[in-house]
């Protein structure tokens, strides 16, 4: 990767873009706005028409069109948000290059891929006409906690059935890219950036997440019989979710690409003090779906399972509506695209696998619009979200070259 591209990655990392739901005690780092402004400046400098697509208040997708001359359009998606920098053993928003790596929050997930895409598009757009596809670059928001940016993007071409959707909002067209242009430019295929080690991902799990609360009755801890201990009831709920995973989900026929569905309790909170019987306890539930499962059906099935088996003892069990839901990505419609992307990777002396992954991504929301979609990017998921997040310079260089070849027409129409 050339020095300007590495410098660009450093600026992307410095533009803190922590998902607001994950910002915790660091509100100064919350939101994608700083990164969005940096991307706007980059598009202006490159001369690419761009627009903002509002998704949540103060949080917008950045869309940029890099014109080609072949007649078709490829969609490249890369998300703007990261997880929190809290607890890192390095300065999270100060990129550091050492030992053949770039360190910093988002270096791997996924600002490294963003820098590689931007650099590749700059190179491709400087080339003379040569049967290149147009590339619509979508830098989407809220991937880490909802995929709502990708779903808003997909609404430009198709309304995804069966999922709650963000409200439609008019594009901010000050950069010259208009709603009419976007609705008439339907992508023939999409490449979503995630750390796949430059393997080609054709399938991933879906997810539904929600909070579950037990409401009991407070009392002085010297007379526990006067209260209803919400933590005791929640302990039974947690046990039932563990059993539901082990007895109901694990025995199911696993998806050949992604494996079996899962269910986990990921957070728990309860109680107000050491001498008070707790009147409330709350957990977060994470249910991972195989590509053929529907989020709403999975949510309702677990709620029914818990309702039938939880000993309430005077407490009340309540489930909030899901705050995150997405179907999985199916391999049924993207194998031809995956083979072409893998061919590009092999031309760089790589040996890419065509594979499925257990995590979720923006790809399923884009594929739901009828656009063949694969996931392909530098870095390893093992480095994503870590205390010393990093990405190898070699991976970045290879990714930039692969994206450049794709931008120059390596994928057939």
C-alpha cells in the first residue's frame, strides 16, 4: 500500500466514529459525523458526485459515484461505525505503523478496507476510458448495531419484506448525486467490505437481539419474603435460554455454510443495593440465525418457550421489541459473483476460499434487494474489536490491488 493510502488510513482512524450505542462513557467519540465529513472532503477532492442519505438524526450514509464507461454499475459497501475504544491498550484514535501493521480502532473493522477502496477508486478513475464499470461507493452507518444504514441503502432499489425499516428521508444532494440518478442506476452486483483475509464470503448468519426484563417487588433484605426477587427469576430465564440453545438449536441440521443457529445471554444487570431485594433485572439476548430463518419467527419462538417454562413466583417477564434484526446471507444467488472475485484474488497469488461465516454483515440487507452480493476484504476477524486492533500492511496492499482490478473491469457484466 502506497504512503498516501497509509496516511489516508491514519486520518480515517483519527476520525473517531464509534457507534453511539457502544460509546458508553466516551460521548465525544460517538457517531459517524466526523468520518462522514472527511469522506465528503475526499469526494470533493476526487471530483466524484456524492450525496448524503439520512438514516438516523445526525447520521447519514455517504454515497459517491465513480463513473465508468461500460454501462453497468457495481456497488461497494463499507461501514463507517466502529466499536468503542474503551479498554484498548493502545491509543484508539491515533494510528500507529509498526512491525508491518497499522494499529488503531477500526484499522481492521473496517477502515483499512475503506482506505483500500478509496485508493483503488482514485487510481481507477485516473485511468483513460477502457470499458470500466461505474462504482457506487456506499459508506454506511450503524452496521455494528442494526444494519439500518445498509437497509436504507437497499430501499433505493427494493423494500425488504418482513423487517422494520428506517423512515424514508430525502437525500442531501448538495454533492451533485441525485435521487433520480441513484434509482435509475441499479447495481449489477455488490462487494461488501469486512475482514475476510481476502477470502470470499457467500453466506453469513442473521441476527435478532432484544432486551428481556424481569420485574419483581423490592423489599428490605432482612425480610426477603416480603419481596419478589427479580434476580432469582432472571437466573431461571438465563438457565432456560442456555438449555434452549443446547437442546433446541444445537441439534438442528446445521447450515452447510454457517453452521447451526445459536442463542446467548450477553449482558445482565439488576439490583439497586446490597440490602435491597431487587425489583428488576435485565438481560440482552443474542439469537443468531441460519440464512433460512426469519428474525420475527425466531424471536417469537423463544418468547413462547420462556413464557411456558419460567417460574415467575409473582414477578412479570417482559420482552422489548428487537433493537437489531437481520436475515442471513444465502449462497444461492451469489456463487457466480464469488467465483469471479476469487479469480481476481488468485491473480494476486492468493488462494482464496469461498466460504460462510458465523457473524452478520450488511450483505444480507443488500442481497434482499435482489443484488448478488459477496463479502471481501483485508484483515482477520480475529483482530476486529480487540484491545490492540491492527491490520497487516500486506493485506492492505493486496486488497487495494484487488479492488483496483475490480474497478477496472475484472468482473464480467
